[in-house]
């Protein structure tokens, strides 16, 4: 299992950005323990505010996990009180800001050190995201959102929870530049292809046939895939149906990743308000998209790490992409250094550019 250090990504083990940590509907007032970025967290939804709260997992009193206990009477009676959570061991209570606000058996002031870290979270499109930054800075860009999410003519997605894969995120990011894999892996007869790296976005634009997502002799598949930072990929797709693919991958430990997939579809029957008839068609198309993604997944699970690839002309802008990616593994002060070396539109040798692509995505 290769690590961030093996890839030479930078000073930090984990990248800076917004990362999916859960499906919104699965986060309730029953605390759950989750692990990302090499550490453990307590995740729950406050009863008073209804907001999702993410805290460091371990109580500073004696190191008890706040969200991994099924037998304590604290848990049986309900560990979440309002927006606060009680430790299952001695019932110390921590607020959504991470500060201890009640010790049931102690008199006197609560020690200032009686606190855990509270993390910035946001909900968007049915997902819970956390802003992770090794430097502890404020978010540099907004949490990803698709405007069509609120359009009633679209069938919203349901998530495919693909679980943990023993692959470093760099291997997944490589896919955004890998024009040469589309034909052998996906049966895609790519005609136009380009990458653009701009700020926190890595963009892939492509047009051509596809054996999974369009039918033989059917419409051309046209896609624009955008990484919003190092983790969240949203692809607008026109072909058999107008749709958006959502893929999120979040580091669990250094060299392992948790992955989700989803797809929303414009009413396949052309309704202004998506009908019950549209839902099974949309779900079926999501299954096709998942089958295509599974082809990539199957490669990643069984390949060795590509630390130094033997790249040739026509492979795509791998070096530019890996340079762009390093901005998230290094201090913000170095960001422009990586952008100067990677920004711009890059067309693989032998491929037609996507000349009519929007440049303000």
C-alpha cells in the first residue's frame, strides 16, 4: 500500500478540501463512529438544531470513544441531549463546539482542556461534507452543489456506498487525465478530449461513443467532469439521458480510501416534474453508470501503485495533473507555485481538442 510520502505529494499526509463523510439520511441523533484522515470521529445530528455535528472521537477525561458503545446506560437513555453528546463512560457532556459543558459529579469550574475538536461540516445534495485542512484554515471554496438539484424535472440520486478500497487517492485522481484507458476499459471511442486545470478545479471534457452509457448507433456521449478540489468529482453528461454523475472519495488512512457513487437524471419521459415512471428508468441508468465505474474500480483494486509511471505521448497530461494535485498536500502559501506549473488547457497528442467547451465551468 503506497503512502502520500511514496508519491512525493508534499508536506501533509492528507489533502486540503471538502470531503464526503456520510449520507445525510443516515446521520441521526444516535452517534456513530467514523474514521477518516487517519483519525476517529463521533458523528451525530443534534436534536435541537437538526444540524450534523462531527467531533474528535475520544473524551479527554480517560480516552473513551464518544460514539462506540452499545451497552452503557448513557447510550441506552440517549447520549445526545439537545445538540450535545455525553461520554458513555462518565457522562461528561460536550457541546457542538467541542467544549465540555457538564460534568455530573464534579463541582467547580470545568477545566479548559476538557474539550474535543469540532469540525466544520456542511450538507449538500444528500451528503455530509467536512472541510479538512492540516493547517486549520477556513474553507477556500464552497461545498459542491449542482443547480439542477432543485429542479423538479430531475430524478435525484440514491447513493451507491462502495466502501473502503486499499488504494491511495492519487490512483483515483489519475483517471481524470487518462484518455488512453477509455477504449480498452469502457469501450469508449473517444473523438475529442482535453483537460483544464484552474485553481481548485481539474476538468476533463470528452466526446465520443460509449458501449455502456450510450447504445450502438445512438447519440454521442458528451461529458464534462470537474474535480471540485481533491475529492469530489461531478460529471455533467449528455447522451442517452441528460445526467450528472457524482463520485466522492475520502481518505481513511494513508493509502486507503472510502468511495461513494451516485447519478441524477433529467426526466427520461420529458416531464416538467419527474414522475414515478421516471424513477426506475433513472435508477437503471445509474446502474449502467455504476457498471462503468466498476470497470475502473476493478483495475484500481488489483494494480500496483503508479509511483513513477512510464508515460508516453498520447497518455494524457498526467504530470500536469499530479502537479495540480500537490497544491492540496502543501501549505497554502505554496499553492500558486503548483498552479503556475499546471494551469491551462492540455490536449493529448493525436486527440482533437474540445474546442466548444465552456471555459467558465
